[in-house]
């Protein structure tokens, strides 16, 4: 315990490469290896704050958020403020919802592109489509009188 009433414990390890094991600081050699030591200060009788439970959105909130997302995937601060008041959510919750939705669409788009490239490679390697079989667009011209 230090002068401030805090409990101090030193935790550290020294590497012993010859034997392949790690020994606790101050075990056999009595030397505190400061480069490996970590000082942990703990306040007596304190508890860490608990993490807030995750809030689920309602179907009505999802419907409204999705409708706005179809118009714009990056709403302005004012739009987010209006949505947060209308949906009884915080501005941050609305912001995070849009970030997550953009990430979801980007992930789906990338997966779709990857799948299309894979399918094209399979079709081409199987000989189903060859370069000669790919139709070439020929412009149609109207013949005059």
C-alpha cells in the first residue's frame, strides 16, 4: 500500500530462453526486471462500471431508418438529429446504425463481385464460353433511300 491508500502490486515475467519457461519476478534470482514489470494500481473497494446492455431497434424504427438509408447512406447531422428525436434514439445510435448498414452493403457488394469473378472463371475454364463465342456488338445503321 502506498501513501495514498492504494494497493500496488508488481507483476512481471523474465524470459528464460534456455529452459523455455518464464519465471515470476523475484522468484529465484531476487532481481526485479523493470523492463518486464508492470505496476498495477488498484483502488480498494471499487467496482468497475458495468457495460450497458445492447439496445435493439423496433420494427418501426428499422422501417424509418431503412427508408432514409434508401435516399442517402450518409445523412447529415440535421437529418440524424430529426431521426433520433422521431425514433426516440440518440444521435450516436442513429449514426452507428448507418455506419453498420453501410458496412453491411459494402460487404455484400464485395462478396457479390467475388462470386461473379469466380463464376466467370469457372465458366471460362470449363470451355462453356470462349472468346470466339462471345458476341460482338455490331452497330445497326439505317440505310437511306
